[in-house]
């Protein structure tokens, strides 16, 4: 039995090997993803994002445990900083969420490998693998890099932005653009002094935002004790239902597909340009010397590539 069939059966070891192939990229990954295309189940994707130290991993584990209790198959992609030595994720799969792994959820750490936006470059492909493996819920936890957290909105259905009182997160959220991508705000560690003020501050900011089809709720909770987690899942379910109405989910998938094509196209073009080392080196020299603008250099390289294909 090949890797393709084993992934469709949801075998964890096979899923792990498939995700490793996707992270490496290349012809093997492209072939596997092509085979899996069309085999995806009805997966729901949830992004958990926010500044470092707000308790994202604890919240992911608590959410995952509650989903498991409801009979759901759950997978977690925890995007971590890359190791400077191996290029892999700094934190292991089972280190941060041992209870969730022990209960049968699939937990995988993915390295950013230099990708900006708090999400690994291969995350969208990894979601395709997990959907084909039959997971009903996939939770993506971003790396937690402050103002670079917004890319998660491009790969998941529902985004939960996690904050805590006392860190000035409501200001950070406004600066980072998180107000625009959040579908739900979770104010973690609600037993802390100032939690009510955090909720009020976020609600005030949202009240000043332009009117939209979806208004993000602001929910106090405690990931450690489980208080407020049921309400958070209800809010997530409400947003998922919102997407299912009036063709919104289809529009979301189309926008996501366009972004993925654009990203792959950019990568392919850059690879082709870099393959012509001499031409690229000459263009770099001219830009560095001030005799050619970066825009003209890029157009010249693109024109040369088009002529080669003609």
C-alpha cells in the first residue's frame, strides 16, 4: 500500500510522512498533493493567533480536548520558529500539548522556515493533506510574532485572536491589523485584574470599525481551567454557519485559491530567474551601481524569461 492510500485511511504515521514531504516541497510533494486532490472531506479550519505569552498553546489544547469529547477527529498544526541548526521546528510535536496527543489528536509542529506572517509557507498544502486524511477539525496555531500574524486569515475559515489583560494587547491588535482578520476575540486568563477592561477596550475599538457582515464577539475565558471554552466553541460554530450562508464559503475558497496560485507563481518565476545566474548577477550589479532601477531590472529579467519560452 502506498503513501497516498495510507493517508486516505488516516494512518498517523503516513500523515506525518506526507506532511514532511509537503514541508520539503518539490516534485514528490506536488505529486502527492495532486493524488490527494478531490479526496478532501468536510474539514473545518480554525486559526489561533496573538502575541507571544497570551496562552495560545494552552487554549489550543483545551479546545482540542473539548472537540474530541464531542466525537470530532482533531488535528493541530503548531507553527514554530525554525531551528538555526536544522531548519526544523524548535518545539517538538508532543512537548506543548501532551494531553491532546495522548487522547488521540494529531499534533504536528511546522517550522516557519523564514516565512513571514506567523504561518509556515507549506501550511495550506498541509491542510489539504489533513483534510484528505479525514480530520473534521484542523487548528492552526501561529508562531506568535506580534505584528506579522495576519497571514493566517488566508489559510483558515475562522480566526480567533487571543489577548490577555496587562500587555496592551488592544493597542497591539489595532497596530497589527488583527482587528481586520479576527472573527472572534478571546481574552484569556479572565481571572486576572483588568480582564474586564480588556474586553471593554476591544469592544470599543470594534464599535468604531466600519460595519461588516460579521461582528466579532469578545469573550473572556480561561484556557487553563476551561471556563468560557464552550462559549468560544459556540462563537466559532456561529461563524462557520455564517460562512455556509449565501455562498460565503465558496467565495472564501475562491479567494484562498487565488492567493495560493499567486504564491506558487511568484516562487516559480523567481526560481526561473535565479536559474539564469549570469543574467541575474548582471542585473544585480547594475541596480547596485545605480545604473538601473529595480523595476526595470525585474521587467528585463521577466522579458528574457518570456523570450526563452517563446
